[in-house]
C-alpha cells in the first residue's frame, strides 16, 4: 500500500495537480459550463448508473472510483454529459475523467479522447485488468488514481 501512495504522490507532482477548492463555488460551476460539462448541483457527489446497459463489474468499478474520490474529499460527478459524450466518473476538483471500458478499440479511444479534450487528464480503466475480488480491485484502483 505504501508503494501505491508513493506512485500517487509522484503522479500528483508530475501532473501539477491543484485543487479547485479555493475557487468560489459559482466560478467553478461557470468553469464547468464553459468546458461543455452538464452537471447539476443535485447531481454532484451522487452515484448514477448508466441509462444504457452496464455490467455489474462496470458498476462496481465505477462505484469504487466514486467512493475513493469522495474519501479524498473531492467533488465527484458520475455519468456527466460533456461535448456530446458521457464521462463515467469525473473528479470535478481536478478535472480528471475516469472511463471504465471493456474492449476499447483505437477508434473508440480516439472518439472518447476527442470528446474529453478539455480535461486535465483522462484515465481509462480496462475492466479485464481489474481483479474480480472487491478488496483487490479497490487496491488496484487506488494505485491507478491520482
């Protein structure tokens, strides 16, 4: 676990992350809207399922990412509309998208990245790489997240 925390600290330094916690609330809302993000105040910090079909593993991975970010005291959005696409999980404070995917092709990757061009970073989580055991999957995801 210590190793995982070290990796996160290195990535924070490398990406130069800063929290938007010092930004006034309405200014941060304006910044999201200007970036093409549609998230309501009621939808912030709420876990939503997809309107389409998502597997149980997809749902659990998305819920775990949501919970980890909330435990880090981040503002989080799920199923957030952005530039004609939908982000699985959005770290609002740092403008980082977490996309949970299976069978990600190059074409789909290019399309997703084009829709998320305003993000500070995008992390694609491949479901086939996430362990099936819920405790192991949490450790795996914590090591991947910033």
